[in-house]
C-alpha cells in the first residue's frame, strides 16, 4: 500500500513531464508516418502541424506561447488547475475519512474504558474469597503493615457522602422500576435488553422521550446525578452542591415513586 502511494505521488508530482514525454513520442510517430506517406511533398497543413508540435515541445520552458493567436498557456493552466483541484478534493476526502476513522477508534476506546465488568456469581465469589484474602494478607505481611484494631473505621464515609449515595440509590432504583414496568407495553424495551443496561443519562432521556417524565424534571435528575457521582467517586463537593441535592431530592424521589405504569 505504501509503495502504491509513493508511485501515485510521484506520478502526480511529475505529471507535466510525463505528459510532455507522451506528446513527444506520440508526435514523433505521427509525423514520421505522415511525412513518410507524403514523400517529401509538404503542404501548409503539414507546416502548421509541425509548428504546433514544436510549440508543445517548448511549452515546459516558457510561461506562454502565442501560436496563430492561440495562447497555449491558458489552456495548459486550466488543465493543470483541474488536475490540482481534483487532487486537492481527493486529499480532503482522504483526510476526512481518516478523521472519521480516528474518531470512531477514540469512541470505541472510551466505550471500552467505561464498560463495567459484571460481578462473579455467588458460588464463584465464595471460591475466590479465600484465595483473595490470602493474597491480601501476604501483601500486608510483605509490606510490614499491621491491621487496625477497629476495621470498621476503614469503611466509614462522611455523613454528607452517605446521604448523597442514598439519594442516588433511590433515584436509580425508581428509574429502573419505571423502565421495568414499561417493558410489557414497550416493544423496544421488551426486545432490547440493552435499554436496561444503558447509563442513567440514557434512561432519563428515553423516559422523557416517551413522556413519562417532564424535560424539566429530567434536567433536575441529571443535575443531582452529576453531583452524587462526584461524591461517590471521591471528589470534593461544595456546600452549594450539597444544599441543592438536599433541597430538591425529596420532592424528586416522591414524584418518581408516584409514576405508576401498571396502575
């Protein structure tokens, strides 16, 4: 593929000389055949053909040649412009295609990085627990780390984070419940289990499009979702952000709980 690109680039870069060579060879065979057939008897048309051929031979060395009122420069420049324009358009299409491929690869990479690995089954986890505990104990011993006397302190979270997590849990529980209740009457949800595996933002957008939640309510859900996500992932939450969730979450959860699809 690289060799073909090099050859193509060489032909484009030297197209003027290649065309010139073709004209010389083609003109030589044409004139040779014609003047052989006329046996040295030249006519006016023969002189015109000969002069025109000579003009074409000299074209690469002059900016412009006037031949019986005909400016060859203009015609050659127009041909060169058309070839250059087609080459530029082809280059732009290639760059655009490469950009689309790169964007596709980036989106695939981002999607791959955000895929959540499903947990193992309970039977598999029970087998893994002993092995994993032994690995962790050996690591603690190798690093010379002593276990704290009160291990419960290790899993404690600030009260504001626990509150935000509870809000997030309640909202997502209600959204999944609504989606599951839609399943018997929604052809899309029934046949496509991927709908249930979509991120919260996609589920909210889907329910809003179906008219089960208002667009303004959907916006509030996403605001709360963004704040609670920051807290759950260990990022700092401002006082204003916490107050916003604390002031809006109770009414929002109440509204979601009242959405009954199946009566």
